[in-house]
C-alpha cells in the first residue's frame, strides 16, 4: 500500500480523479469568462469617457469586444458542460 502526502493511493479512484480534474477545469474556464467580461465593462466605461484602467476606443470597437466576449463565454460554458459530464462518469 503506497501512501503519498498522507493519502492512501489505493483508496483514490479514477472517478475521484475525474471529478477533481473536471472541477478544476470548470473553475479555470469560469475565471476566463470573468476576466474577459471585466475587460468588456472596463472598456465600456473608458469608451464612455470614464477611464478606469483602459485607454478606451470607439463604440464600434467596444461592440466587437462584446461579441468576442459572448463567443468566448459560449465556448467556455460548453467546455464546462462537457468536462462536467466527463468528470461525473463513474
């Protein structure tokens, strides 16, 4: 019986590894979604004349940014769902 960092390796199952991996990847994709939407909001303020951190731009540039954020969000949500199903397998 192998014990590594206080964990009995014989007791760790593939299902547990999948669940942990799926949770970690889901969290990572959620962070990506949050980061891109933060930039969308900050650029909207900058474009509206209230610069917080970004240099701003035009409303057309901002609309492209929103479209990009929506596409990235959809891709990440689909990835979260796929990884969640994979992680839920027994």
